[in-house]
C-alpha cells in the first residue's frame, strides 16, 4: 500500500486521496454546471456521502458552496463560466487545493505500469 502511494505520488504529483478528492470535486462541478439535479443528488453521484460533505469539501477547495457555484452558471448560454464582470468566457476555478509539498494536478491519469 505504501509502495503504491509513493509510486502514485511520483507519477501524478499528489497522493491517491488528494487525487480522488479532486476528481470528486471536478465531477460535482460538471454536474452543477450541466444539470438541474438537486445538490443531494450531485453529492451522491460525485461520490460524497452527503450534501454536507460536498459543501465542506467544495468550500475548502473552491471557496464557495455548491449552490453558489451553480448560481454562477445559471442564465449563461451553454452553462459557460462568466468573467469578473459577468461576461461569458471566464474559466472554471481550479478543482483542487494543493497541500504542502504537493503539486497541483487537474486530472492525472496514473499509468497501468507501476
């Protein structure tokens, strides 16, 4: 188990747990942007046990709640993000908060070879 964690971190720049949390946050972001699912359903589909767990993780990673994040994308054609003054074309916030000693990574794909 420790060997896996070391090799995973060497290849991706992050721990398996941090990678999984980032993937879950990214999945929740997509669901909030692209669907009208209730936050409870988004939390379940993204792998969080409860909407409270999603809210806590999203607030820590992105500085916003799931409901506030979704509101940013409502009313914009195609669900696109908005820039600082509300114009289309902004970018989605990074899905991860980098812990001490870790490198940011949006969606590393670990190799089957280890």
